[in-house]
C-alpha cells in the first residue's frame, strides 16, 4: 500500500511539473503551408541595434505551391512579442519581396526590430486580413 502511495505522489509531481511548463518548441527550420506557399523560417540572427533594441534578421525560404504566380515580401510578416505587441519590418534594410512564379521558390531576408530583452517571439504571416501561418522562435542564448 505504501509503495502505491509513493508511486501516486511521484506521478502527480511529474504530471504537474509537465503541465506547468511554459517551454515552447522553437520552430526555426519548420515549414508552414498556406493557400499559395510553403514557407520556412530558415535562419534567425539577432544583433544589437540602436538604443535598447535588437535587430532580428529572418531568412525565409518560400516555395510557390499554388496554381498561379503570387507575390510575397517581408512586409507580409510581422513579429509578436511576449506582450502581444506587433513589430513590422525595419525599412532601413533590404527586405525581400517579389512575385514568385508557380512551381518556383524565393529566398530572402526580412529585418525587424525588437526590444533587447525579448528572447522569444512569434513570426506571423498575414498578407491580408487573416493570419495564415505562425512560427514560435526562441533566440539562442548569447
């Protein structure tokens, strides 16, 4: 009986620890499908920027899996921090954007600025009014 009680306590501790974990899996390198594209956030780089910010460089790999040519660019994406604040592209850098012919792909970079204390964020693909894809990104520890 005592063994079962200890086993029950151990199971409860393990389950409660697992359920309270806030750790999310990093989606860098993961591909998401939309109506027109298969999009991968291939690489993420963070470097210091002006004031208390960091410049986030995202490398996107976009394949047009749709039936027609379609345009995509860094301005179709934004970053969302832990407080649900949105950060659009930093226009001072050469952000990608072009028409992608059906059956072809495009690789390019998008530049975004976040507060330096943010260590994780969500990349949101919203070309029009509806969110079509999201990636959760965890920055590597420095």
